[in-house]
C-alpha cells in the first residue's frame, strides 16, 4: 500500500510524514507545492526551505522516500483553500507514478481555529477535487483519503515532533526574510497566534 502525502513545510504535515513513515514499511511519496500567491511575497520561500529541512531530517532518522515538487504561481486576489489545490495536484502526482500504485492520499492538516467552523466543507471540497482529478485515470481501484493528524491539536503536534524540527518548520502566513534562509514570523497572523497559544513561538525559523 503506497501512500502519497502533500508536504507543506509546516508542523502538521511534518508530523503526518513521520506517521506514515513509522507506522508501516510501505512506500511513501511526498510532494511539495511551491505556492506563490498574493497573500505573501515570502511565505512560499520559507515553506520551501522548511520542506527541504523536514525531508532531510526524516530521511536521516527514519527511512527513504520519494520527494517531488511543483510550482503554482497565482497572483490573483482570491486563491481559496490550499487543501483544494493540494487535492488537485495530488491527483496529478498519483497519475504521474502509475507504477507506484499509490492507494492512499494522506492529508497532513488539523482542524485549526482559522477554519472558522468550515472543516466539513473543506474536507468535502478536497475529496471532490481529488476524485474528480482521477475520473479519466480509469484506475482499477479507488484511492483512500486518510487524515493522519486531523484529530490532533497544535499542542499535540508540537509535542509529537522531534525537537530538531519544532523550530525549523514554517508557520507564519507573512514572514519577514532576514537573510541566509532565516525568517522572522510576523507575530500577528492567525497561524502565529495559534503557535503562541501552543507556547512554542520561536523568534526565527
């Protein structure tokens, strides 16, 4: 049973990656979308660097897996949920590796406060997008969508992660680039506030 996980560079998807690597010996594919949108000119840079750190750590401390990336440049005002884009791209990644027979699509997100009570809608849209993307694939099986960390809180996630990863994953929605692949969180966005509530707020990452 091969699993595909969309990796964001954040704490939640890092925890999900560790879970899929350690809870079985099945093959794992991880894919990161470098998302450049109108919300922030720097967020995609921080996430891309954080992804590489997470991948390197997990390969060294757990086991090897396939890691790929793609670029999405969307300068228009309304981007929508990242979860939906991940589902669309995830279907394309699955179809790009037919020999892998990927049977599970893992989503590394939790039901955070910023979903504003729309968790069910986000799940429904992601599922519809993922399966729609596979309509013409004519697979002989129906891939399963799994949510390895959806039941966890942000505090649970940070307690679960190895200390080496906690302060290196990306989390701010509009970080300040201070040089040498180091970023300072804005301290004001929803994601920063969530990290503060978990009492694990680094000055830089």
